[in-house]
C-alpha cells in the first residue's frame, strides 16, 4: 500500500486527483493507495443527503454534491481526510466489510492515544462515548474504491453547527484534541493513521 500525504488541498482538486488514480489503479499502474490530506472548509452532500439537513446556507463555505455514500458532512483544516483508492476485486468485492475495516483502522489508531473508539449499531463511522469522531463515506467505480473517512483532530468543529451531521439528529461531534485536551503533531497523527490502515488492510 502506498501512502500519499498532500497537506492542505482544495476539495475539487482532490476529487479530480482521486478520479485520476482510479484510472491508474484499474490499469494496475499503481498499487492500493491511501491519500491523507486536509481541506479548506467545505460541506459535502452524499448520495443519500437530504437538503433539510443543511440548517444554514453558509456564505463562506462551499456546498458540494458528491457521489460518495452517506448524507451531509464537512471537511475542514484540523480534520484528517483519508481517501482510499483500493481494488476490491482482490478483497472479495465486499464493500460493507471494507467499511468495517476502515472503522477498525480508526479504532486501532485511537487506541494508541488511549481513546476508546466504538461502532454504533445501524450507523457507519466511529464514536467515542456516543459522540462521533470519524465519518465514513465511499464511492466505488469498477470495483475501485474512492472517498473514505474524515477523522476529527482539531478542537474547532464549528462548521458542524451548520448542519445535522450525517443526517443524525442530536448527534454531537468530538475530536482527538478535545478528548486529549492538548495539541497534537499532524505528522505523528498521519503516521499513526497510515500504520493503522496498513495493519488492517495489509
């Protein structure tokens, strides 16, 4: 598995880049690839998004409809977004297992910091004491995955005030730094995420 760490990248540019990598993965020109980056603040609407879950139309945050699964979410500086360009043909063509494996990767990552991440029955993502710390939404083209997860690291989660996150009423969001009550090093965070994903996916 190759890991690409791109820093801060505008959402649409990252989306185009994912599509380029899908074509390369289909032709076997690259191996399974994990992209780690952050985005300037953006709200995305997945395939099952309901417009009423956007509570306030922001003037300074783009709202983009996108082909991933799931409802409404946000990306922003302070959230590590992971995009997985993986070939599911060699992984049993099982999208649901793939999503559970992403959850496990995040749970393993959190455990390094002494944070107990959990699944929530009937929902996708990772939670800590009922609050959501990681959202997951995938797209699949020709059995190649794209999109992935948004893992909240920083303490400023105010962009979620504009919406019903993931379409779940009364859902509270949390983050690594809120739970630890201290700043973290982004380089260390990304290295730990990559290690956790490699361990689960091989």
